[in-house]
């Protein structure tokens, strides 16, 4: 009741007066672009070290089953801001803008007395709303000497994108009004393709060979046509911009894949080193300002990424490496160090921020706060399954649109074979097909067991679950 009144009051006046003793936590949300959990040492990475990102997890919490609902940049960002699925917030594809008139978590926090800022990659096509301050990259932005748009004004800067995003975030932290708690979204462009590192890290990983993932030489024998059709193969599907040199004409197949992996993964990891440096600088700033205790600090990425897994780069598929998001959170005042394995979605972020801020979540948010889960008090009715949908049929990398459901043990995916008028899709039908993976027996998703008689009862149950989740979230199944 109190919270409802509070929200009403907050909506009625632009800037509600809060006492100088407003001790609600600050929220520092740091998000990278395409940074897979298995390239973070706190997640057990065997290919790199991320000492600063690890600091968040060291005395905070690591989420081990944090998933995105649509593994692609622009849509995931819209889900995070609105707490709604893509078909509800209107951002199904890379080309769809986020309607500035829509609710978003920044607007709600702003109305609730927070000072709000957005720095870095926005990529939602229309100007940010709900932020007292914003300084964003136009579109994808550039790695070197990038332009930024600061409150509507375009300006070219000298320097490296990741460092500049950190600088601008720190500047805002210094200059922000100190009588309010803050909500800062610091969104890095890195380590997004084409993986251009800072000069300072140009040679860090060059001298050693990076360990190959066990599925690097996957040839998709027991999988869908969709997996075979995808043109996101390391080496083979790469361009000169990806590998920073001409592709060697004498290498083919697995040899080319082997070569391409070393070329791209080193640059990918070098990009992450700058992000890690930036996280360290932001944490130091909080320490200097004595804000460590009362600030919720999060490190995440807009989705996962294939780090040569299945022989791929990129994301989009509902497969584990692309579906899983890293998520580390620290808030010493309330959260004890640990690991949480509950199924948590990017859909839940907005509601969780609001919960920490004591602001009521609007009823059209579809996610749910996981603050209690973080405190070790997972609600009894917490989800045991999740719904996923990728909409861009045969767009970049020739990946077919699909939807599916993941439970603790199984994953059922339906490639429905149609564009359904979604922007950026190729309007060419492909034969519909299903995939079922038994994650307990086959955690790397190498064998589709959809046709195996042993699983027929499971398939019926999973299809019922899929239909129930679609109905619950208001999505439509593709007509057969
Ligand atoms: Ca991304």
C-alpha cells in the first residue's frame, strides 16, 4: 500500500523531494556486449583472466543460470529496460526501435527519486528516455576515436571506446547530484565484432596459443538443418575485418577453423581486457567516494556468445553458450558471497532494480524481482522453465527464427521456418523442424534426440509447457 502511494506521488510531481538521508542503494549496472560467461575467470574461464570483474563476484553472488529471452543485442537491451518480452515491448529484431513513450526502468527510478544516467552503447534507435544524463554511441559505434551523442549533441572523441565509456561514467559519478541515490547504466560496446582491441592490449595474448573449445570441430551431424545452415563458422564465415588480414587461401575446413579461432579469440579477449580495466576503475571510484557498501554493482552482458563452441562465433541460437548471460552482483550491505543456480532471466532485471529502490513494479512488467533469491530465500513458486524466441529469420548468419523452452534438464526448440513479417528477416520459408536436447546426458548439445522413442512422453510434456508459457506471456505460436 505504501509503495503504491509512493509511486502515485512520484508520478504526480516531476521531482519528489527526498530527504538528504535517502539511504536507498545506488545501482551501478555495467553491461558488456557479447561477453560470454566462459570468458570470465570468476566463471572458470580457462582462456583469460578478468581480475576486476572477478572482484564483483568475490564478495558478491554469481548467477549460474541467468538466461536471455532473445539472444541478440537490441532486443535484449529492450527486455532489460522494460521487463517485457520482445513481442510485448515491440523490439523483436535489431531494426526495431524502443518506443520512447513506453515505460522503462530508468523512467520509473527517475520518478522514484533516483538520479539516472546512461553511458555507452544504447542501440535502440531512438534517443534514450528516463535518464537525467545520457552520452551514447550512435548505433553500433566505433572502437577507435568514436563519436558519441551527449544529450542530443554529436561529438567526436579521441581515444579508445571502452576507456572513454569508463571516463564518461566516472565523470558523471563525480558530478551527479549527491543528495539522491543513483542509477547508472554503463554499457560497453566491447567485445562485439569486429573485436578491435586497444593498443595497450595489442600484444598481451599474442605469444601463447589459446586453448580450443572441445566442440570447435563440430560438423553438426546429429543436429537440425538450422545448425548446418548457419553461416557463423569460425574461419569459413569470417571476413578480413574479423581476422585483420587476408584469409589464407591455402587453408580449408578444420585447418581454416583452427587458424581463424586463434586470430579472432585473441582479439576478443584483448577487448575484454579493456572492459576489465574499466570495471576496476569504476570500483576504485566507488571506493574513493565511500560508496562501496551502499551500491549494488552488477556486471553482465546483453547475451552470451559462441567462443568457437560448435565451430561458431556470434549468438542468436537458443544453445547454451549463446543463451547464458554472465551475471555477477555485489551489495555488501545485504548480500552474502555465494553462487545462485535459480533460473533467472534478463526479463527480471528491471523488477529487481525497482525492488532494491523500493519502487513498485508496474503490472505490465513480465519479469519478477530476484532480490529474495539473492538473499538465499528463493520463493517456492520460482520458475523451473523458461521461454525463448529469436525472430530474425535467415537474417545475418542465416540463422532460422525459432522458439523453445528450457527446463532444468531439457531443451526443446522449434524452428518454425517463417519470417512472419519481422523486419530484417528474409522472407523465404524453410522446412519446420524440432530439436530436443537432454542436457543431463548431453550438456554440449551435440545430439538431437527428438526422434528417439525414449523421449516421446517428454516431448508431449514439453510441448504442453511451451504452449502454456506462450499463452502466459501473450505470445502466438507460429501457425503450422
Ligand atoms: Ca550483443
